[in-house]
């Protein structure tokens, strides 16, 4: 099952829970992504999409 969440990498607390795409630790309030590699890749795509700003297109 994929219901098993990893322990907090900061304080090793097993009481982590999911919040959106992030994992949250209630013990130390640490938030992290369980799929950093995939998220970084997605972020790169998003950044690339936003990486072409058009200052003249938003001045009207
Ligand atoms: Zn923690």
C-alpha cells in the first residue's frame, strides 16, 4: 500500500501527514516534498513556461 508515509527527515517523527503534494510533520512543523525529483522536474517545466515574461503584453 502507498498509505505508509515516510518519517520526518528533520526530527524522525512517524506522525507525518500529507498536505497536498507535501508531507508535513506535526512535531517540528517541517514540510517537504516526498517526490522532490519529480517536483523539481515539474517546477522546471512551470518555470520554463513562466520563463518567457512579456512585459509589453501586460502593460495595457
Ligand atoms: Zn519533524
